[in-house]
C-alpha cells in the first residue's frame, strides 16, 4: 500500500492513503480513539477523484508512529482471529 507521510511532528502525524482504501480508516480511527495517549484521531475523505483519504493523529506522551503501529498490530490480530473462526465454521457448513 502506497502511504504518503504528509506531516510528521513530535506529537502529530498525517498520512495520505491510496484512493479506494478509505474503508480501512473507520475501524482504525475507532481503535485509535480508544487509546489513552491519543488526543485526536480523525480522517478526511475529501473529493473522491481529486484527494487521497487522509488520517490525522495527535498524541500526548508517546510518538504517534508508535501508537499507530500498536493499534495496527492489534487490528491485524483481531481480524486474523476473525478469519480463523470464520474458516473453521465455514468448513462445517455444507453448500
């Protein structure tokens, strides 16, 4: 995935994602907003043909890159578990 770092400060990070990848932003922002160190987490979609979806993250006491990595790892684990559970149950269902 081609992620562009548009802004990077000691407590803020703004990333631009490829068009068509905005679905990822909803669960990501929801998970980021639950983090204690996160002051602000939001996304912007902009114009569908002209702008890239953007994630903005501002933290307190921890680098935003570290918080983002941790939350992405947690989401990866969550969805991997979901996929495993689905595969087990799907094998039991006969078409």
